[in-house]
C-alpha cells in the first residue's frame, strides 16, 4: 500500500524541528532515515498529518569518543556504525549487532535515533542500549532531558519521548579492560526481526563475572535487562547454578505469540541463548553442552 | 501544506525538475513520473528488495524513501546501470546461469550484487548470500544467482570461473 496524504516540512535546525513539533504535537511525526516510519505509513498503521524531515540536520550525525564516554548522534546511520573504527574498538557489542539489523540497502538509510524512537521490541539496537547502560539525550520545549535506556522503552512502539521532543543522541561508557560481549539472535532469514535475541555486555575478573548485563529482545513488550544476571556475578558458575538461572529467566519473560513462535518456544530459545552466552563468555564449553535450539 | 513540493535531482546523470506530493515515494516517482519502470514495486514495505536503486552511490529501498527526500540527490536506476554498460558482465552471467526466470526481482538483485562487487572484489558465497539477504526471489532458489555473482567476481579479477 501507499502512505496516506500528509504535509511535509524539512527542518532547518534542531530549534526549527522543535518549533514544528511544539506547534503540531502528536499530529506530527519525525522522519530521519524512514526505514521504520515509512513501512508503518505504507501499511497505514499510522497516518501523521505532518512529517518533520530532520534528515539534513548534520549536527545530529557523528560518533565522538571523549574520555570514557562514547556519544553517537541520533542521525548516525547503521552503515556509519558498521564502518566506524571507534565503534569496533569501543563498542564491539554494537558492531556485532549492526550486522544483524536488516539488510545493506536499509542500513544505508536507517538511523540509530530512528530505531530507538520507533522502539520495536524485536529490534536489536534498543536491547544493545539497555545492555550498554546507555543514556538517551532528548531535546524538547523545556530543554534537554537525559533518560536511562531502561526507562526510555515503555512498551510496543512506545517510549518516554513526548510528541514535542526530539531524540538527539545517545551516550554510553566505552568498553573497559576485561570487557567481553555476546550477541546472537534467532531469525527466519538473515536480517529479519529476531524471533528471540540477546545482547550481552560483561566484565570478567579471574574467570568470574564482575558485571553482567543481559539485554534480551523479542521476549516482551520492550527490551529486557534480565535480573537473573545478578545470580551469576561474583560467583563460580556451576552447571547447577546456570540451570537455576535459566529456570528463573523463564519467569522474567513475557513473550508474545505470533506466526513465528509460541511463548513456550521463545522462552526455550531465550534459555538457549543465556546458556550459550555464559559458556562462551566464561570460555567454559561444558556449560553450554546440550543447549540446542 | 499537502500541496505540491518542488523537487530537483539527477536521475541517471540527467537533471530532473518536478513538483510532487509529499506522499509520493521514490519508486512511484521513477515509475509513474519518469516512466523508468525497471525499478519494480513488490511489497512496498522494505522486505522484498525489488525496488532497490542507488542514491549518491549507495543502494536504498526506493519504496521507503519519499521523492521529496531526494532533493539535490543523484539517483541511479537499473536503466542507468544497464544502458551505461556498468553491469553488462553481471547481466550476461545472470543469463548464462539461469539466474532469473520471471525477472521481477532481477533489477533489485543486480543492484544489490553490483553494490557488493564494488565493495569486495572476490566475495565468498556466504558473503554473497548475506549481501543479497534483503532481496527475495521466488523462482530460482537463489543458487544460480549466487553462482552468477561469484562467476562475475572471479571474471572481474581475471580468474576463469
């Protein structure tokens, strides 16, 4: 199908974009790369009255490392993240994840900010932000707000953004010494939305997890930072402990049913990912034995 | 404000000036306004890849771009790549190996394959499959397409396939 009729405004600055959003509120939608918004409009899932195109706001583009913090502008495209040496060095989790985000032609247009603001619970980047402990920077009529990624995603396609606000950047700590990561997803076709996925960031000390952040996606209405990670921190992980954590994980998940998978199948796949992740990060293959999808 | 918007861009190295409605997507602009019907419209939500074109040298889905977003851009369609001879060898390899049957996906396949061949001189079969993962073909089963892309890559670096 084709999008319903709408008016179009090309924003000339962040201030100009905020003025347009202030004037039109929830009747307006922000267009960045359009790789989530355009399908939704073509399918007539949404029919905004006004499109505010921020695609030419160069000030929202770019990757900057300052001190121990990585700042990524909202308009930075997936392909920019994929080709960035800063991302490879300082956020290898994100570098791994990006290869799973859609297909080359879509990564050439899709933006980080657009993906986060769209907040599809099956998409990779929101889960990465949660795993990386990112802060989302938002500009609105009242100035700038900083929102922790965990508080930013509030439901299916829902975020803490108000209709008058614009997502401008994300910040998160660079990978430190001892950092390891894991990214994997199950999908029918490479590049499709995940049936279940896991983005994990951890710190190893003496073969134990000093920190472990498990960002599951497609297991509920928003990316989930799994609490079972706490059971595995600062302890020697035994098969029994991992089995206990895996069982507890099931209770944290609230997966939906669709034509791709039942909730039981999604719970099973999430447990498989947890087991593989822990055994791989600890370099203990025996822990992952038997974890078959 | 739903009025026509002025638009200027290059399409296959020719300057185009037009007035378009904001809702018009690039694929429909190319097909309906410029009669460049080599760009195919399949799913209209970015899944099938049949509408793939190049903008400023990079492949994109023309169904997921508004025509008004291409202001001052350089758009290349399959007509441009084909008429200019850029992909003559790739097209010949598709023919030779039966890498097309109905041909609906072929313009998008050629666009995506040429994009890969420009970035990576001799990609492996897995890399070819990954780069074409966003392009559906319902006839060939993909094997012959991967063969054709692989053969073209080898021929371009002077190896006999």
